[in-house]
C-alpha cells in the first residue's frame, strides 16, 4: 500500500513539473532588442506570414502594419528556432510567427 501511494505521489509531482520542462528559452539566449537603424535587413510581417528565416548575427527590422521593432539575432548556438512573440512588443503579433535561425557564419567551421 505504501509503495502504491509513493508511486501515485511521484506521478502527481511529475505531472505538475511538466510545464517547467516545456518553458520558453531564456530571452537573453534569443538575442536582444536593437534600434531599427542598425538593421541589415527588413522583413515585413503580413497576416499570411507564418515564419521568417534569419541568420545568427543579423539585425532585422520587422515591420508589422504601421509598427516596427528591431532585433539582434546574436543567439546561442543551440537556438535554431523560436516564437517571435517572445521578443516582439506585447500584442504586436496576433499569432505565432516562428523565427528560424541559421548559424552565424562567423562561427561556422571553415573547410
């Protein structure tokens, strides 16, 4: 009986800890805000946009309707994609837009 109670308690604790395992990455690993004037490229996000492709090290100016924000994709090497809503100004994006980040070419091995 004690074993069954321990198993049930353990299962309950694991169920409660699932959100901790699926937490979003730390924002500092996704880059940092940047002035739009520093952008090397501009991406317009329309109602049909579901994803954007960027390269590590790029500074992008995103235009959404009549608003914009800049983001420096100085990202950790383990970050290959994330939800742009995590870094966009609150309420700017009305749906999920995935940023796919290719590695910064300055840090790729040279053949």
